[in-house]
């Protein structure tokens, strides 16, 4: 029996067609994340994943791609070979490939600040029932100055593109692009932020900020 036939038989036993499985895998590999509360379509695909989690994970394991399922917040995120996955042992894998999303320096910087602000809200008990934290954009701008020594981009086009990218990664919710150009706008940090910036990385960042080394 071929691998395809074995997969089709396993899918048939769960009432999932090969076309439905293909749609789910293409979406996962293309976007790298599913959040049930993002849209009707993502809810449909997430529920489909719940019917066949072992088959999805076995398929991904052939590609050496790992999956992190956050059941509490109904989300699934993929991690390429060699990436650090929350709650899973590290793998010694130096593979690089198209699945590894390339983030710009500005995107990385903003994600670090968002993670720090999320951790602060978590400590203060300011997390809603969906695991989300909400804060004004001006507070995020101030946090960026305090943590990284620089504010958010001033240009509206640059700032809009930056926040659009983070919404695509399912890390934030917010007003439309025009709204995020307003300093009085609010945004919501989604719990998936903890999957991209670990506690160890966050601790290193905050320690360096609190204990700056003298210039030489």
C-alpha cells in the first residue's frame, strides 16, 4: 500500500476527504498559523484539524515541521526545523528553508516590545478570557522608547505596513490601518505572542535594559 492510499484510508475513517486535507495543509503551510476566532474560514479549518490532529502532525513530521497547539485559545502554529517550540525539547537542526518566515529588524523589535507588554499585563491580571491584552498605541510607543531606546516608526505608511504584518502573523488585533496611525488608537495583543518570544529571550532583553553595561 502506498503512502497516499494509507493516508486516504485514514482520512476516510474520520470522514475527511483528501481535498479537505489538502486545503487544510496548504493553508497551514502557507500562513503558518490558524486561529479559530480569526474568521469563519479559519474556524472551519481549525475544527477540521481537531478531527485529524495525528494525521496532520505525522504529515508535518516528514517535513520536520513541528506544530504547537494552544488548546486554551484554539490556535495552531507551525515552527520550521530548528525553531524553538514552546513546551517541546529543542532540536539540533540548522536547516534553513522557505518555511522559515523572514522578519525585518523593525518587525522583530516590535514583537519583542509586544511580548514585554503582554508579560506586564499578565502580571497585572489585565488579560481577558481569550488570553488577550489591550493597550493604547501611545503606551506601546512609550514602551518601545523605554525598552529599545527608540519609538515606533513615524511614517504612517511604514507604521501601517508594520502592524499589517503582525496582524497577518495573528499576533495583534487592532483598528484598520488608518486607525493605527492615530496615537489614540488601541490594539490587542494576542496570546500567540508567547510562542514567538520565549520567557528566556524576554528575560535577557529586560535584564540588559535594567542593567546597562558601561561604555568602553
